[in-house]
C-alpha cells in the first residue's frame, strides 16, 4: 500500500522564477505609476510664475537598484535656464519649497513670501499651490503604495496557491480491488 509521487524540482524552480519575474514586473509598473502621480502632484502644487518650475519637474527611471533593478526618481531639472529673475532654478525651487506661504515658513530674510499672480490664479482653479510642493506631493503620492505592495503580494500568493497547478505531479496509486 504505497503512494508514488513524482515531482520535478527543476520545473518547480522554473515556475518560481517565472512567478518572481511577474511579481517584479508588477511592482515596477506600480512604482512607475507612483512616480508619475508624484510628478503630477508636484507640478500641480508648485507655484506659477513663468511656468519653468512646473515644466522642470519630471521623473526618470534608472537601473541602479539592487541587482540593477529599476529605480524611479522624481526630480527638478535644475539646468533649465530661467527666463528672468536672479539666481539659478535650483535656488528658486529651494526658496519656493522651503519658504513660500502657505505651507512653507513664509519668511525670507525677514520678508514675507506669498503667492504671486500666476500662483493665485492657479490656486483659484482648485490647486493646493504653495511651499513644500515637492514634499507634499511625495507624501500624497505615496499614500497608497503600501496598499499596492499588499496587492502585489496577494497576487503572488494567489499565483502560488491558486487554482492552476504550476508543477505537474503524478500520482501512481496501486489499484486495490476485491477482484483478483
């Protein structure tokens, strides 16, 4: 009375590798969508003068992560040339991020820093324009990342435990019957 189960470990390894690759691809897509959401929020929250700051906010993907995995970065292109004003775009972006009222400290060298005409018009359209535009965008854009991680984990568990059998096994059970 024995049970003979044949199992191919090489096939299991292949299936596990495929599941892992699918999970990485799924997470990479979620990370890309999150980077785009953060970029769009930062553009929406950024003050508007000439539009250069908003236009200079973008995202990029690099393969610099562990094992050359994709890393998504939201950044301000500080090499963009300002059309007017003193200083570099990076100085302007930092000044607006840290000091522009509302959300920022509101003071620069003892002088209050409030929204200009373009920012007020943008704000009248329902945007949350003001200081800390990048920090607020990251905080808001990352809110559902842990939910996405849980969803991706559930998807992998479903693939491993789901209805389809990934690794075929044969069951050769002896046939015991009363008829001999």
